[in-house]
C-alpha cells in the first residue's frame, strides 16, 4: 500500500453573536493517506476537530463551524523544495490578463505587513487577556468592529 499526500481545502464558517456578518476561511491542509477515500475521511475529521466556540474580547460568543471540503487533490510529486502542490489552468488568457496575474514582489502576501481582519471581531478574549497580562500588549483597543453604534456602550 502506497502512502500519498493530498491537499485538502477545508471551509470554515465563523460567526459572532449579535453580528449578522460571517467570515469564511478556506484553509489548505496537507493530508497523508493511503487512498482518496482515506484522505477524504481524514480531511473531514480534521475539519470537524477544528470546530470550536469561545468568547471574543467583548464577551460575544464566537463559533467556528466546519462546512465541508471545497477541494481534495492528490500531490503527484514527492514533497520537497520546489514540489508542485497544485495548479490552476486557464485557456485563452490575453497578454493583458496574463500581466495582471503576475504580481510584483512587494504585492506578494509574504512581503505585506499583517492586516487587521475585516468583519466581526473573532479574536479570542482569553488569548488577548494573556497577551496583555504577560507582555503588556493590548490588541482590543477601540470599539467592537461588529458594533454599528460604538457610542451605545
């Protein structure tokens, strides 16, 4: 039996109590499995194990829910430096479209500064309290971004 690597895309929905917006994460994860069926079961179990619930810094309940898979691909190459994990193919791409697909170095995600997440605040209140207590870092300054009227507090 050959063990192979797969790339699974887990779809996670994040909701915050009293906020009508949700946040959806599509997480790419490596799965080591003996067959596509085995990889599928492992990916489903991994997604279900990622489900959680906690409170954010404003006391609102945050819920992470696994919605399912949006992809499961066999990695055809041995894992290592330069191994191709997956690819996307497009036909009939104009030169203008092609140039828009290629980003300069300073626009690649690895070189961008961390950005504040948009949408409801799904940060863990417990983690932020530890950061403040142990390191003096306060990341919960300002109104809850989920509030439409911060003056109502």
